[in-house]
């Protein structure tokens, strides 16, 4: 069959209508899904024959509607998930239509040029070294893997071991040091890389790695070392003391990687200049654009200060790939995938639409709403804010673990907002992550009201209370 653009038009028209209907519903609909996985009607045998494309789109939208979480809502505060900026969403539609495999500069020059520009803007916005390599990954876990893989190869090279030639069998042990509250994505990345679990270093009450403890751990460690720091603790939002930790690590010839899934974006604003002083001295950084920057899933960002280290870890050359010898790294040489969608294009669109001042306003606005939620919730009887609210995270308790769980369950059942439960510092908590660009003062006020409602509903089920 010859390529016929008309084949797409009807299906895309239907998809466009359904997408707008969905977005129109977000401000008023409950945030939680109305149906569970088992209640949705997608099971059954594979159809025997073809179905019209527009009919497929209609069926998909109709059947999925009750099982959709309103993640784009300004009242969604779960799991550090951002929404989607309009320019980024529209650009993502174009990415699907263009259907570019963004691996080779020669084959898909527009995708490569756009992503290179997006990477340059990211480095500029975050005040990181301008010559660093920027790769677009599936998310924070693979972005961490890229930085740690580059560090693994560099650390072994320093002691005379060629990882690409000889692998890990027989190699000197690479010790990875991380704070006691290291994120699971770093641990996963280390498992993928065959490095095992990190050696944990003492952290303070807010989850910040202690430089004196790091210095002691390094003094007791022989051989190649990687130090994993954190920009944005999962629960407190706190930042490891960058300059002190990086200087101590480099004095001991360690590679420094920074996991900044959502918190690295604080570097865009002068408000956090003191907390992130020295950040640019690290060797690699990982973040998510689908969190704080609010582009569609999926989009992690891996940044490596020395492009050669990234290229050694992930680059390859074959007879069928057209690569100029003197050209910059191809996009596939900076990430695990040789084939991938051009996920950096929505990043370009988001940054183009915001500009420098817009990025700062976005980041500061998210943190401001987190502070507003914390202040308002702290006024309620029985609510304790457990963290210093330094960025976009708020953790609170309602007294006992049992009551905290009950209020969390009542809040989720109510459905107007979504905040997720967690456990931190030995206590059950309700965790609030302010990540959506569209959150406003009205969302903050209605969310506080929803928590009050959940507290009342939870109280009705407590022992000794009438139902």
C-alpha cells in the first residue's frame, strides 16, 4: 500500500477531540481513577480482523476514561510527577507524527539539532559546565545509570583497568559511597551496572549526607571510588552540601555523581545558590524533565562533564552506522538505547516557551506552593510538619502511624486531591510533592480543605467513636 496521509487524518482528528475532552475534564474531575485495573474492559481474545483506525481511537478513549488518574491536575501531589506544559505536549504530538529515530545525527539531523540545542539550554539554565554531554533517557533511573556507568569506567581506567575490553570479572572493586537516604533509583542503577549496593554514609535528620562522615568513609576505602550525592531528598527535599562533599571526594580521586531527579532544577534559581554552591564541580548529574520541567513522559536527562567518559561507556561503531570521525557524539552514544524516540524535542519546546525567567518562575512557584501547603496544614490541630520545607516536598504526620495511615486512606478515597503515603525517619507520613506547573492558590486551598475532610472522616472510624 502506498503512503497516504489521508489514512491518518480521521484517526488523528478523533484523537485530538478526545485529548481536548480529557484536558477540559481535568479541573473538575476527581484526581483518583474511578475504576481499578480489573474493572476496565480491555481483556479478551485478539480480534480476528482489522478495525477502522478512528473506531479504535474512540474505543480506546471510551474504555480508558474511568481508569485515568488526573495527573495533569494542579491537585495531584503524588510521587513527584509533573504535569505537561502546553508547548511540550504539542511538541510531543509532533514527535509521534515525525517518527524520527533520534540516534544518529546523519540520519535524523533535525532531531539531533533540536536535542543538542535543548541540551545546551539545560546546561545554561542549570549553570552546569557548557562542554558537558547531555543525553535523553527514559527517566531518572537510566539517567543515574548513565552517570554511574561513566564513573565506573573512569574509576577503573584510573587504576589501569580497561572495562570495555575485560569486563568486570577480575576487575578491582569499585566502592560506591552514598548517603543513608539514597534513592532507590541509584541502587537500581548500581545493580544494573554490576556494582551492587552502595556503602551508606551517615546523613543528618533531613537526609543530607554529612561531609565529615564522607571524609571518614573515604579515608577507610581503598581502590576506585564513586560518590553519589543527592540534590533533592525524596522526603525532605533537602540537598547534600555540594561543595564540601565534592571537594572531599575529588581530594580522594573519586568520581562524583549527583542524583537530582526533581531537585537539580533548583539550580536554575538564585534562591538556592547557597544550598547548591559547588554543584557544577561534580562529574555527572541526573534529572527528570518529566518532573519539575513538566514535559510528557518519558524524559530523563543524563549529564556527564567529560563527554569522552560518556562516549566510552555507551559509544560503538559499526559498518552500517554512518558516523563522521570528527563529529560530536551521536545521540545514541550518550544513552543506553541505540534506537529511541526524540524525547528531547518536548524539552526544547518547554524551554523555548518558558525562557530563562519562566524556568525560574516555574521552580520558585512550585516551592512557594509547597511552603503554602505546609504553612496552612500546620495550622490544623493534630498535624505535624516533619521536614524543613526547603523545596517542593512536604511530609506530615497526624500523630500515630495508625492515624496517619487512616487519614491518607480517607484522603485517597475522597478523590479530590492525591497525596501519597510513605515512611520516613521511622514514621508513617503523608507525602506531598508539588510538581505541576498548573498548581495555584485555589488548588492549595482546596487541598487543605480535603485534608481537613479526610481527618474528620478518619476520626469517625477510630475506636470509641460513633460511626
